């Protein structure tokens, strides 16, 4: 962190809390990155040695992680897109 021992007396509790929180966030992110590498490597090795006509596995099947929960939202269907366009057109026309 770059602090000298006598400078720790000057750190306020709020700043110390932020330092600890940042350290924990960094440690969690590094742990997730290591786990992600391990699980993708394991899935790759399993898929290389799988039999013919078998479903390949993904890394999420091997070891689910916290980052798997945050996926991009699915694209809306054509019907929903058409309805959205009709509603937008009605709103712009003032009807």
C-alpha cells in the first residue's frame, strides 16, 4: 500500500475500511479468474476425449461461478420487436 508504519496513525476508519474492502475485492476477482481458467481447461480436456455423437460440456457445467449469473439479456422475439415498433410509432404519431 505504500504506507510507512507511523503513517497508519493518520488513516481514518473510513479510509481503512475502503482499503480492506478493495483488498477483498481484488482477492475475490483473482480467485474467480483462477477458477475460470481451471474450469475451462478441464472442460476442454473432457471435450477432447469425449466420444462421438455426445454432447460437449461447458465450463459452467463443471464449476459454476458468480460471474455466470451476469449474462447478456436475450434478444426479444420478432413478435415483441414488431409490437415495440408499433407502440413507438403510435407514441410518435400522438394517437
